[in-house]
């Protein structure tokens, strides 16, 4: 027996409904309640070993609904079929999120033979994110289908397995340039050295995967030879965090995550930023400085594509976290190995080849949207921030 109450929400509805059912030999199998803009939908699924007194139940519930100004519906039937295995979380993000986009994604899910069991909202401003619990679909196939549809509708979609794995994530490792921050550090240095256009062109080609990272880095750093180390202070002061970066790190630290950054940039710029944000692990390149000037060389090994993946593994080992419980976020070709090695690889405003390789991609300019992919809602973040 399914009892559904709908109408204007108010305190005490749930208590009074179960009060009306008290005295009947019923077992409560399921309860669902949703309130949207003050409008309530409350559903209670009950069962009975012996035929219940439906007339009395209907009379009690109807009287309750009339007194509260609600609509009531009671339906009876056989038990639901067992829920299909293979639960998935499908996160859908848009700014805005249109009815057409939701229709297209829901249609693809239905066409795959899967079912949407539940929909919840995780965020509404400035990005709308809804999460669909889906059963009966193969994750790889559904991810491919939905990614294609999302690209056409200009929204973001993520498909992840349900269960405990998602809640077990404990380490996040992020790229820095154009991910944690909005800038490319080497481009800022090049601007002071008078070679900004030349360096920016090489940087862009490198991030697209057209050039070997180590060779291109050494080529660009060579152009900085003779630059005074005093300019490093100015560059540090110029860095612009990506919107939502502080919220992301603050929230994950509250949840017990360890946070790391890996960069093809330079420790001289990044270390103070990491300290200010409470970052636990840092891996970046080191500029060689002699006599107060940049020599145009990098000291030690270069943190390239393989180096970033190695840093992820090293951070995970230090944190005592298996790679399956790590999250990697990046945008360029040198992030590909790190994204592939992590339990969840996220492409953030990334180049096409990175979007294609990652588990999921975000195209909105807010880094804290990563939280939604972990099942953390904006309401939960705001509530935590409001606590003393």
C-alpha cells in the first residue's frame, strides 16, 4: 500500500500521518519525502501480513489530509520487483540547466534500458547540479552515450559507480596552472622578460600535447635567463585563484581529505600559495638561480607528464591511501597520466584530448563543482561554513 500526501509543507505532517496509521498491523517498507519551494511530496510504502482495514485507513488519512489542506492518494498492489543491480550516480551540471538538456540525458538513459530511481539537487547557483541514481546500465556504455549528448547540449555529465567506493575518496591532487589558479606562471614570468608572446605560443601547443613537455619547458625557461629573482615576489602577488578553489580545499579538509598539487610550474611561486591554502603535498619544478638572477635552467628533474603521475603515487603512499581512493584534476596533456592513475580523473576546462581521456569533465569556471561529483551538496558546504 502506497500512501502519498502532496501540498503545502508544514511542521508535523509526518508525525500526524503515522499517527493516523497507528493501530493498524502495518510494516513500513519505504519512505520518501521531497520539499521544493515549500511544496511537499511525502510517500510511505507499507505492507501487511493480513488484509488491512483499507476503509478505516482511507478514512483516517483522508481526514488528516483535509485538516492539513493536503491531497492524499492511496494505492494498493503487489510488491515492487527487486531493484536492479548496477547502481550508478549520474551528475548533470549546467549554467543554466535547461529542460531540453535534462530531456536529452533522461532519454538516453531510458534508451539504454536503464531506469532513473531517484533525482536530487546538489546545487542551484551559480551552477545547477542534479544527481540521478540510475540502475540497470553498464557504466562505460552509459558514460559514452551521455558524454556525447552532454557535449551537444553544452552541459557536463559524470557517470560513477554507486556504493561505498565514492565515499572512500581520501586524497585529491590538482594541477596548478589554469586549474587551481587562472594563470600560467611561466607566462607571467615571460611577460616580465619581454618574451610573453613567444612563450605563450609554446605553452598552448604543449598543453594540447603537440610538444614534448620537458623539452618545451627547458626551451621556455631558457628565454628567462637574466631575469632578476626579485620579480618572483611580483608574480606571486599576481596569482588569481580559480573561483571556488578555497571552498573546495576548505571543505575537503573538513572531511579528512589530504590535498596535493603537482605543477609544471615552479616551487618558488607555488610553495607560498600551497602554505596559505593548507595544501599537504607539493611537487613542482625548481628554477636555477645564481647571483640573484635566473640562469635560464631548471634545477633537478622536470615534473612532466610521467612526473605528475609519480607524484600522485608518492602522495598516496605518504597519506596511506590506495590509488583507487584518489581524485586527480587537471586540464593539459601533461595531466593525462595522473588522471588515468587516479580512482577518479576529472578534466577541468580541459583540452579535448584530456576531456576524452578523463572519467568526467567540467566546463564551468568554478573549481568547487568538483564537490558535487563527490556527492557533496552546496547546502552542506554552506551549512559547514556557517558553523562557528
